[in-house]
């Protein structure tokens, strides 16, 4: 499997998502909404999520998965199942590039809370 190509692809995708976030964030700032009751709440949220708060939940979730995949890649664990330690099928990684589990674990573990994602 061409790890370098995967890495380039993931980095490119991350760049896209981040660009989208900063564009959306700029758009939000240009809105001239009057101060609403939940303005304070919005500010807190904005501070917490930085510019990422401006993009959709699904885009934020993708970005988090992407970052995790990149981290596994840097650590040489990208193709290793985080649940059983076996290699993840190449065609599975091609289809689901952010996955951290082999097909057997992904399909065989409907309740996947038995192990820690952050050991
Ligand atoms: Zn597995």
C-alpha cells in the first residue's frame, strides 16, 4: 500500500476542510445579526471550537477522524487494527480511509466501547 500517497491525499483533504472552516468563519463574522439572548453562549462556543465552529458537525467530525488517521500514519500504525492488532485490509482502507479497525472488528463489534481509543 502506498502510504505516501495516502498521506498526501489526507493532507490535501485536511487543507480543504480547514479552508472551508475559515471561509465559513469569515462569513459568520460578516453577518449583521442583532445580539440575541444566546449571544454569550455563541461566543463561548466560538472560543472553544475556534474557526471549526463555523463548519457543519459532519465536517468537524470528518476533520477529527482525518487528524486521527494522520496521527496513526505518522506513528506507523495506520494499517494496523487498533482493536486486534492485525493488519487492516488494503481494500478496506481504500474504501474507508479514516478507519482504525479491520473488517472483522468493525463488523463484529456493535458495542465498541470495550477498549480505549486513547490508551
Ligand atoms: Zn481487528
